[in-house]
C-alpha cells in the first residue's frame, strides 16, 4: 500500500515538474524574442551546426602560423595525414584533410599558389 502511494507521488511530482520546465522554457523564449536574443541564438546554433572550419581552427589542427608558406602547410598535412593513417584514427585524418582544404581555399582567395 505504501509503495503504491509513493509511486503515485513520484509520478505526479514528475508530471508537475515537467510542466513547470516546459512553461519556464516557453517564458524564456518569449523574453528572448523581446530582446532579439532568440534570433542571435538561432544564428549561432546554425553556425555551430555547420561543418565549415574556420581558418584559425585549421591552422591549429595543422600546427602552423599565419606566416606559413603553402609548402610548409603541405609538409605538415602529409606528415599528420600519414601518421593518422598508420594509427588508424580516421576522425583525426579527416580533420587534417578538412584543415588543408580550408587553408587551400584561403590561399587561393589571396592569390597565393596552391599548386
């Protein structure tokens, strides 16, 4: 009998808590839309959700500076790509490849040779 009462109290309490959380979330969205914060949050979520890599992130992955020549980037890329091919880390290998692609676009936009 006591277990049944306790179970009912837990179920009722969790239902009340869930409704309160939903109501608080709705109120937060309403307040945010009044301040223009909601639009900014959506834009940030879209940016984070995209697969595009920033130039800074690409340079960090390859371990190069902004003054690095394209040949240096290729050397770092080859070394890191091969090292991750040997250890079997496909994730890191793909990050290295994406970093090279990102920097290739940057260098082409600047008019520097990537050939």
